[in-house]
C-alpha cells in the first residue's frame, strides 16, 4: 500500500525519542517531508520519501491519496490516562 500526497509526512529522524523526564534528549527531532509518501508492505514500512519519487518507483502498488492530511507512520504515543475516560467513578 502506497500512501501518497500527504501534506506533511512526519518521520522519527534519528530513531526513538524520550523526554528529559526519562533521561533522554529533549523531544523535537522529527523529520518532515512535504508532499510525502510511505510504502507499507506486510505491516512494515518499506520506503518513505516524496510522493513523486515513490509513485514513480512503485507504479503498480495499491494506493491511498492522503491529500490535506498529516501522516505519522510508526508514531506511537503510549502515554495515556485511562482514569480520565469513560464514566465518572461513583463514590460510596
């Protein structure tokens, strides 16, 4: 699957990032590709780059037009607050 024509394609340039609270460097080293594309094969990111380049290199791939959207492949935010969702707790 080739996802193409994204207004912005964000990449994790330099690998995983951690905030300073966990002893890592400051966050913010994201790569940005204007009019970006990402090629997915068997659940893996096979290529990223500019839409024109990837569409020319993979003309027979099934595709999805992501025009006007931001695409963040492999971006995972595992930080959550389950206690803030759903119904309020009932106090007894």
